[in-house]
């Protein structure tokens, strides 16, 4: 890799909130980056001069393997032709996937074949998000205030309605999704001698078609991983990497160390905006607590019944209109409004339309947002739920997103550019919030009522961060 390269990185995100997570990691470090909703054309790229990183926000986390086979190769081919030395398949830091839905193993197979590369580093642990990979096992917080859980004992991921994670060893999870061999660079190796580590990495990648998982327990590991990702990218570009936003955090550390980026980059605070519209398709208990906190702060709560988005008959139209009327009334009174399809994983509304929930719910929420934009004076939108957010954004006609300000690690405030600049979507401030992201006051912060959220507290020196509970 050289600084003179036009692009340093391209990425595809398997959901929208996760795609914005990578955008934030880059933009906060001073990397000029843009996130598109489809692979950018030459004409679009010309309208964004000076970019060093380009992303495409996708929805593969909610796709079947057959749908991924059709969706991913054309997009990855375009990203490869942009000639960045690294192409990143960005996945959720809680490894949401199964052999049939959102298969990370299949995504890696498609990336290796499309980009004609022989190995794929995999980096999942992201300490800033409360995600840690230890001897191949993944641990994660459940919201900013929670303790750290092993993935198969995580209060949300272990009982996810679509992709329940019943195993914490990511090598075992991948073995159910791909025939690619999976190696491991563990924390002991990462903390060892540099020459020994480099030799071990080179030995692991020598086996054709291999996935090489890297442990990540702390920021020091990220620095080491970033150094080796840059080194591997010079051997046989483009380097295809799978992983969470830990990939961006690792590369940023390397780019700083070689002088491509300043050591510190300032970020503006989130300015107040009123009213704010929040639409949630999340089933997470973290989002449920955030909705409850917003209600306590006098946000207008508007439950979305299944009949308002599942049917086409008169009853469905009446139910939808009732929801829209309540939203418009709140916004006209300059009150923040939060529309939700579920309050936590036990909400009885979740079972309705489960097989194609994300797509159908996304269309309904997008229609609600569009109607509200044309009738009410709001300029900030929050979309909660990684699976539904992509469908909402696509139906809104968003072309690209640029970073504005940090809110909580993984869910920044962005500004949308619309494919049709004459629509009210153009210039709209948007937040894509993953189900597990943020503290209980996240929606208050999104409205600019509180200061930006700090990263999760660091563990005291000498104490291990992950809990084996």
C-alpha cells in the first residue's frame, strides 16, 4: 500500500447500521469516506473528490444463501475494480449468521472467488464496541452498560429470532457455513515476538482458500493486526478481509503510525434538533430499554401493529393511517416521536411476518418516513434495527451518507445525499442504530439533548475484560 493510492479501502456492509459503523471509524480518524447504497458509478465518484475509502451499505445479513449468491459477486466485482488495496466484507461484531441466513462462510467464499484471492483474514473483536475474541471465542456486551457475555450466553444473540448464536467458538460456527479451512492467530501469538508472529501468519495463509481468524482483546492487538493487514495487502492485492469495524480501527492505527493520518482528529458535537422521528424494527432488549427511556423523557410513543404493515386490505390501511396520524400530530407539535414494531424479544408482534419481516417492515417504515417528511418539519431521522434499516434506506432513495458527528460507538450521525436532490431526503440527518448499540439514553442523545456517549469503560490494568459467565 502507498499513500499515493487514490483509495486505501473499499467495504461492503452486511447491514446498514454496521456499514455506518465502519464509516464512523474512518471519518473520526480523518479518512475522507463516503457510504453508498449501491456500487458507485464513475459519475458518482466524480462528485466526491478526494475520497480515500468507499463503502456500499448492503442487506446480506438478512439474505438467504441463494440471494447472497446473486447479490454479492456483482458488488464485490465493482469494489475490486476501484483498485483499493483492501476490500472489506463488513459483518456484524456479534457474528449474526447461520448456514441459511446471512452466512458469513458463504460470503467469504464468494469474496475469495470474485476477487481471485487465496486467503481471507477475519477480524471480529472490536474493543471500542465491547466485543472481544479470545482463543477463537467471541464475547460481547449487551448494550453499553452491560457486562461482557460469551456469545452463546448473550441475552440477545443466544435467542435471536432469525440467527440465534448457540456457539461462541467462531471456528465451529464457520465450519457449519463453509468448507474453507479456518486457522487462528491467538492472543498469545499476537503478544509474542514480531518475527515469530509474521512467520506464523505466513504459514497460516499458505494453505489455499484459508480463513485466518485473529483474536482481538485490546487496542494493542488492533495495532498489530493493522500492521499485518497492510503488509499482506502488498503481497497480492486486493486483500479480501472479513470482519467487523475492527478492520477499520486496526487500519486507522497503522495509517497513523506511518504518518498518513494525524494522531488526533477533532469531531463536532451533535447539535440539538427538534422534532426527531425514530422508527424501530429492532427486537433487541437494548432498543426496548432505549424506547422506554425516550417515553420517560416525553417522546411520543407510537406502537406499530402488524396489521399496519402486513396486509393490503382496508383494515391494514386504516391501521397504517392511524399510526401516521399520531406521528404527524406529534411532529406538528414539535415533539419527538418513536415508532416501534417490537419492545424486546418477547413482544408478541415479532412472530407476525417473520420469514420476510425485514423487507416488509422496511417498506412500511420507509413509507411512514416519506409521508412524514412531506407533511412535517423534521430534519433528523433515527432508524433502529440492523436488518430493517437497509430496506428503509433503499426505499427512501438515499444515494450516499457522509459522517457528521459521533453519537455512540457504531452509530454515528450522518447526512444523506438523495438520488433525487429535489426530495426532502436530500440533506436529511440520519442515524442507523444497531439493536445492541448505545446506552439507555441513546435516543435522547440522538436528539441532541445530551452530550455524545463515551466508549465503554476500560477494564482496570491487569484484569481480563471478557467474563466466562
